[in-house]
């Protein structure tokens, strides 16, 4: 094996090992997933599909990121959205009732739909 090919092989192997280490799920993720599933079963969290429906009725923007966090027994959906003008909107919903708690961003007057 030529020296050049040996270095390419070593670089490729290191890249693969690095990706495998990063992509491997951590124990915390598994525990969080179990907590979420239990909370959904208990009715503490509305499913994501219900959240999507609520967002589509209230806001003229597309969901690009979703986080679900628990703080002192209260579950919060944190969303990042993008509107037609490429403005980023951040919204928080209470996960049990899907009540909007907070909204931040530019040109919100173009994003918030009038209630029907």
C-alpha cells in the first residue's frame, strides 16, 4: 500500500469512528424518550400531530425545529418556525393544553392569523 493510500485509509477510518461516536444515542436520550412516552400516556402531553394542527391554524409559518422540555412537572413545546419572508419565529406552547405561552420574532403581524 502506498503511503498516500495509507493516509487516506487512516483518515477515512477516523472519520467513520468519529461519526459513529457522535451518532450513537446516549442514555439520557433513551431516558428522555421513556419520560415523554409516559407523559403522553398520562395525558400530560398532547401529541405532535395536535401541535402541528394548532400551529397551522394560528400561524402562517413552517415548523423547522421542535424541542420538548419538562420543567418542574410542566412540559413545554419549544418551536422554531420560518415564515414566507424567511424570518425566524420562536414560539412556546404548554404541551398539555397547547396554549401559546410566548412568541418572538420579527414581523409577527404577518405571521399571526386572525381567529376564525
